[in-house]
C-alpha cells in the first residue's frame, strides 16, 4: 500500500510518500519497521498567479504524484486554529482541492489532528516542531533533510498514520 501524507497549505503544500508491504512478515524475527519511506517534498505555488491557478497547481501536482507513485490512500493533517482569517480561508480551499484530487482518484482520505500526529510520533501531543523532527530522524535516519516545516509535518503525518494502522 502506498500512502501519500499531506500537510495542506496554500503557498506551500508538504507531502511525503511511504510504502507498507501488502503482506508484511509476521514472524518473531521481523523488524518493527514494516514500511519504507519513499520521498518527501514541497509543492510551491506561484505567488504571482491568480488564486484559482494556484489551487490548480496544487491539484495538478498532487494528481501527478498520485499516478506516478500509485498511491492507495491519502492522509492529511487537519486544519488547526489560525489567527489570520485570510490565511485559514486559503488553506481551507487548498484542503478542499486536496480532498477533490483524492476523490477523483477514488482514494479514501484519512485525517489526523496535529495533536494525534505529535502524540503518535513523539509520545507527547504538545511537542514542538524540533522534537517532532528529532523523532523523524531517529526513525528514518539522520540524513533526512527538510526544505521546510511543511515538508517535515507531512512526514510526521505519514509516520503517525503508519503507527496507528500497525
């Protein structure tokens, strides 16, 4: 099963791709790491483009990623409270586009709250971003780098989903 984890945004959408084997070995000698981290990156929308074209960029890039990596399920970080109303509206619209691209590809979209993600990855639902990134590096290796917090948030979202379905 290929999983696309997404940290929704408007200017930037973080994403990460994981693979869980269809039939993991269940013998006592098998590793707890029963998944593979494939990749992570950012979708950056063109700040000079019209609003609707920026949303189309998000749609097109995710649609291409879904098809390229043969994604089976999507997991997204749910919106949290924003102080800026303009920002929350744009992010909510991007979230709608993300859900639409999932629906057009006949995928189920799972949602995790920031608290659930932090709890699953660090054991502490109020952990800060540095603590989350530290735990990601412990799980995936020190060589993993992130271009932005949005990318690391997507990786954390994917890990949390995997830990929950284990």
